[in-house]
C-alpha cells in the first residue's frame, strides 16, 4: 500500500505586503485579506491529477502540491459579489483554520484565483461513504467504527468550537486506505445556491423534521441526519422511498411520518441505538 503524503508544518504564511505610493489609500477585500493568512499555496504550485466530482458548490480535484509533493484535494468555489455568500465562505475558511482533529478533514490553505476560491484539503483516497454505500450494505461492525469516528468529530466541533455541522450525509463523510473516517464540508456548497428551493434539494432529504418546518439548527439536527445516514449504510438504500415521491411529498413524509428504523435482521443492540436517534 502506498503511503499518502502527510501534513507538513512547512506550509506557513509568507506574504509580500502590497506597496502603495505616498498618499494612496486602498480598501482591502475582507475575504482576500483572510485568505492571505491561510497557508502559502498558489495555483501555479498545483499539478492537476484528475477531477473527483462537481456540484452546486464547485469542482473538487485531486492535485499534487509541487514544492512539497503533498497529495491534496482542491475544492474550487465560484464567488460572487453577494455579501452573504462571501461571508459564508469566510465562515467556512475560519472554521477550517481552527479545526485540528483526526476526525475532521484537515486543510492546507486557500487562495483566490480567476474569481474563484480554492480550498486545498487533505486527500482521502477511498472517497465518500456515498460512493462506498452504492456497492451494497456495510456490515454492522464497520458501521460501528464509522459511527464512532463521526460522533467524535461532531462532538469536537460542538464542544471545542460550538459549531453545528448542518449537512451530515454520506457524501460528507470520507474514508482513506488507512481506515480513517473524517467529516468534511461545513456547508459552503449549500450556501452558494441562489434560491431557497435549490438550497433544499438533495440536502433536505437528510434534514430533521423540525428543520424542514423552519426552526433553527440544533445538535439534534445533526443527530437526525446521522441516524438516516447510518440506516442507509446498513441497508444499502435511503430510508425513505424518495424515488416514488415528489420532492414535496418526501418533505411531508419526513415531517409527519414515522421515523425510519432498521429491519429485524439486525442485532437488537444496533436496532436499539438507531431507535433512540
């Protein structure tokens, strides 16, 4: 097995301050100013290996940081002049800088290039649980390890940084070939969608009933989403019959229907854990 390059302490801030003529003034873009303090990575330092995926939040690619030969995942996010969108990007960047946990995908740095924000993150070579679960149900013992890692990551986010993830689902839980499980994506991709309707598509399938009804996010929102994720991993399919329902019928079922549960074929202890979710 080839070892992936690990994080190195050499990626530090190395900023050349802007030079102004006497009497000149400038207004610094808060987002750009924040990026200056986040790593020492430039687009020219990155060699594209292949594209990993794309969505509303932009494109994620596997890249190599040429100066250090570290393998990274680069997420390219289109930015706009919308102050709310830019604020949300800054919030995620600030979160990424603060988080130091073996259960959270680490970040090497970020920069602005051609009107996009690029965030360079730890590369998880196996991929997301969304991709793995499409191969079929995952055994209980493995799910137990996944659940332990995700819960530790969520507890770290909340107890240390008072952060609620708000978007737990299989595609935001990543695996590597060392068996490590880590949480990624703190919601920038969801925030980048421009309409209220679009912001619900997809992610809302894992939203807690109270969130669909418009109440604020709480820790319980993440717990509900994780419960649905675990059921999906265990059974190999999404807990609700989403293909047979329209979008709004699915939301209505989540709000007013009985919470999903595991079949009797699973162990009593496992079913008991999920039933308490």
